[in-house]
C-alpha cells in the first residue's frame, strides 16, 4: 500500500506498486487519489487532457494499470517519494502557480483556526481581505 | 500587530486574515494568539500552503485582495525593513537611527493598509491589473520543487519518519535558500530555539552574506524608507 499526497490531501492506494521513480495504480484508483480521470484520449482533468505518448506508451499504461508518477512528470509537475516508495507527493508545477497568480484571482485555500474550524478565503468574498502571514519562529 | 488597525477601521467591508506559517501548529501558535487575542480571523498553516500559493519567502508578508477576490497588491513585505540588521546580536539593541527607519517603514505600510481598508479601489495604494502584474514575483521550477519537497518532508516527520523527513526539508531549503520561511521553519521543527526564535549563528551568517543587498525589497508605497539603515558586514 502507498500513501499518495496531493494538494487535496492524503489517500491510501492499496493497488499501488512503486518501482523506482514510477508509481503504478489500478486505473480505477486514479480519480480517487488524484482527481484526474483516465479516458481513451489520455489522463484528463476537466477539459485538459494529457495524451498517452505513442512512442513509449508502455511506460505510462499497461493493461489495467497507470504510471501516475510518469503522467505527473509529463505535466511538468514534481512527483517525489520517500526511499521505501511508500509515501509519494504529487506536487504543483511552477506554471500551475504562475498561471493562477497571473489570472489575478486570489488562489483559494482552506485552513483551520486554533479550534480546528475550517475557513476558506472565498468565505470572505464581498470584503476586502488583508491576507497576512506571521510565525512564532 | 494588526488589532489596533482592525479596531480603528471598523468597516464591515474589511477583514484581516492572519495566517500562522507554523508547522508545529497550535503547539507554538496558541501562546501568541492567547496573548494577542485578535478579533479578526487567524488560521494555522502547518504545510505553508499560503506561502506556496502566493510565492512568499518570509513573514510577515501580505497580499491585498478586493471584494471580488482579485489581487490588488501581490505578496510583499508587510512593513519589514532591512534596518533591523543593525541590531546588536548580544543585547538586541538597535541604533536610534535604524529604529527610526524601521518604525517609519512600519507606519508607512500600516497607513497604506488603513487607507485601502477605508477607501477600497479609490485608494491610491490599490494597484490596477497592469500594476499587479508588474509587481508579481512568479515562482521558478526550483521553487515548485522546493515546496513539494517541504510538503513531503513535513508529512514524513508527522508520520514518524523524522530523519528521512529532515532530508527532504534540507533539499527544500537548498533549492530555495532565499526562503527564510522554509529555512527557519525547518530549523524550528528540528528544535525550538531560545525564546522560540530560529536565529542561530548559521542564520546570521546568511544575513551577513547578503552584504549590501536587501532582503526586504521596499514595497512601492510613497514615503516608505528606501535607505539601507544598516552597515553591511564585510
């Protein structure tokens, strides 16, 4: 079993098999763990699809399994893992972040307060928000 | 720091959201919040997600967001100034002149926030779209990779793989040395420093290595002090 971390959180994937820098999933686990969907045209999220590279398709799709780490790197995104291959982080790319910022729409997030109650930035739509950071360190 | 401003503005159309970039969570944040008792929104960001989304490198930084959820000032220092670098590291005292510069920086920034809090888009400190884009600092591939390493390292630490987690935190810091968020947070995760501050000899060596260069680019606000306020260590 492998723990897959994405921006949306952690998911346990029983079918996952890590081989070096590749992470193979049962096709049926892809959506639950990543929010992406495997379709005939490739790996898709909304209107965006990454086609399976024809030249070396066996590096990405084999029978009922998908190399999710391989696809992630095709998207230009980091796919990192611990030494044992038991925990993987599928991260965001620089262009994911840059595109979001350049749209000028403030990227939304959801975080807890001290009591654990969750707040989203978008809960405060309609107000001017001074979003600031601090730390104890 | 922001409570007086929040009380003073008392405007239903204005909210402060203060995010604690605090991987230890309530353990280290609660004491400060219990003392300050802010009435605005305070959130705990253990994974430094906000710094990642908004491409921030230290605290305090701030982003101004209008009623429609649009950025009208991208991430910038929330009034910090390099003048603090003239601080005596033994007794934390500062020369009068540098204290005055740092105070002026803080006040100029606060005044700008207040003006926007009250006047909204009419404030001269709220940027138009073109100005926001000019002032936006976009992340590089190394920054994205650093943030991914940080998230993985944090998770591993949380789940008992402390040593291995620290390796990823170190990679994150090395990929993005300019981020004191990552560097000082990683230090604080290893061990909470004296008085809670992650500022050891290595940190001050990094500060000194900046030479005459500024760590905090002065925000584009009229009247914000642009003089150095410190003598570079040679």
